[in-house]
């Protein structure tokens, strides 16, 4: 090993860790969303409730005779560890062994690894973005421009990540500007360009799903307006949302179907809300009612969104808050999707404990990302520029949940927390303003302490999906 270059040693370590995760969790974990997508693959009938781009890719493996979740599991772990390995190798090449080691440790941090082994759009997105970051970082960390072939591959990885989650655009647009662009960040110019690009992608996504991937339209676009209208009725009073009778909103309140964690009860045991809105506000009329109600009751809307954001960021919440624990086995199914060995269960239990703790709270990682932005924004070295790109991607992803989110699943934050961890490792080895660093540490401590206090003081609400849905 002494004759092997530092970069090769870091890459070898990443390869061994990848093999270990493949062995422990093979053939991957199939959750409810995984079953839904695989059923579409088997039937050949696709809709846009889940990203058809992922299902179409899955169908290529299925058509080649490789059935089950294993090919998609293999793909997302190879992308995941390729990205981490390239970043670690680039740092090791510069002699930054501690930073390289931290990057590799992020890959086996149980909350990250525990969710990355679930065959879901979140793991596909995180894997693609890590691979794009690692590939670009290999050249960027040496202050070299990307070769044309590498730039094309980075672009394709970013495109795939954008297609597999409706809100991925908030992560991928800043990455595209930072990884494929050149020069320092210019807030006004880049901000305007990123806003225009984000709007363009959001407009183009439904067209791509329906015209390119030939997915039928579902009611997925109605879930956010329904959830927001219910939230406003909860915070501003049932008369604030006259699109439905006040008695209907009171009935939803009585059944405790307006939840800070997720919208699901409104389309399930309180389906009279969704059915009522389908009759009273079909098609674009729901959007009109949604926007009009927000305009009339901005405080009720803000209270609803902040309550949900607190839940999804897991800040002031009780211990054992639902939707954080990663599974170790697949959901029961008749599709032939198997489960890993029970040997994976202890690892996933540790992952759940850490995810539920203040250390695993997405809000803590968001504060860390904001600290990286504040401390490294004006620095011109390669490590700081890459860190700023990753931190900006993480911050915009998490802030987007303030307006675009209907559920508080922990896995939704996988990329943002990974990006923050990498960004922090990159700037840890460069000189930073001491006063700013002290302020950042104080804010992290404040958020951590208040998170811990809330977990101790607040009453439990349950641990699983049934508890989340009330």
C-alpha cells in the first residue's frame, strides 16, 4: 500500500465500503413507493404520481430479464460511492487525509446509509448528485476545467436527478451553475439566472413526464393545494376556506385529519375533503381557490407552513417522531421483491436512533449549511468554491420545504444533509474568520440544545406511519 498513491488508497477504501454495504443490504429494501413503481414496471402502465423517469429506467433492467429491485439498488450505491470516492480521492491527492476520511465516514453514517439502501427516488437522486459532484470535484479541486466528456456526464447525472423528484430542481440548479460554470458566485446575476432556470424546469417537468416518458396524469398536483387549504382552515378557522362548507372542515378537525406531518389522511380516512374539493373545485379552479385563500389569509397560511416545516425539519418535536426510522426489510408483496438478511436489522436500529436524535435533525444540518455559506462565500480557493456550491444546494432544498411539501419523511433530506456534510469537510481545512466560526458554533449549539429540550419535554405522538396519519 505504501507504493499506492493517496488518491488510489481513498478510492479503494470507498470501493470496499461500497462492497460491504452491497453485501449487508442485498438486494435492497423495497418500501411502499418502491412496490408502486415496480408494479408499473411489470404492468407497463405508468403514471406521474411517482417519477416515471425512474420507473422507465427500471423497466430497461426488467426487460433485459433482471427482475426485482437489485439492479436499481446496485445503481444507486455505485453512484453514491463513486461520488464520495472521487471527492475523497481528490482531497487525499492534496494531502487532506482528515477531510478525505470524513467524506468516507459520511457514507457509512447510519442515517445516511440506512436510507440510501432503500430503492427510492430519494436514493436515486442522492446517488446521481453525489456522482456528479465527485466527477466535477475531481477536476475542480485542482483548479482545472472539466473535460467536455466529463461535463456532459455531469449534466446527464444532474438531469436524471432533476427528473426523479419534483423538488429536486432546487438542489440541481445551483449545482449545475456551480459545477459546470466558472468564476466566483455573483449573488444578483446568478440568483436571477437560477430563478429563471428553476421556473423553466418546473414548467417543463409535467411535459417531460407526459410526452417523453408517456406517463398518464394523476392527481399528484392536487395534494399540495388540498393540504394548504386544510391547513389554513385549521389555523384561520373553517370559514376562511369557503370553497367547502365550514361543517366539512369541522368534521376533518374532529377526525384529526389535518396533521403537521403529512397530507395523507385528507385523501384517505378523510377522503370526503378530497372528494368535496374535486366536486367544488375541479381542475384549475382548485388552483384559483388555493391562491385566493392564501392571499386572503396569509397569516393562517404562514402558520400552517411553519408548523409543517418544523415537523419536516424535526426541530421542536418529541422523541420518536414518526417517519424517521429506515426499514431493514421490504414491505410484504406479491411482486417477488425480497428483503436483506436480518443481519441488517441492528444497523438500521442504530440509524433510527441517530436520525431521531438532535444530531440527525435536518434543522441542525441546515444551520451548518448556512454557516458554510456565510464563512466561505467570499473565498476564492477551490475547496471553498465547491463547498459553497454544495451548501447553496442544501440550503435551497431545505428552504423549498417552506412552500412545497406535503409530508415530513426523513428521507427527503438525504441529499441536503449529505451535501452539508461534504461542504463542512471541505471548508474545515481552510482558514476561516474566527469570529464567524464562533457565531456558527453558538448557533449550532443553540439549535441542538433546543432540539434536545423539545424531545425531552414534548409528549410522544407515536413512532410509525399510523401515528403520523393519526
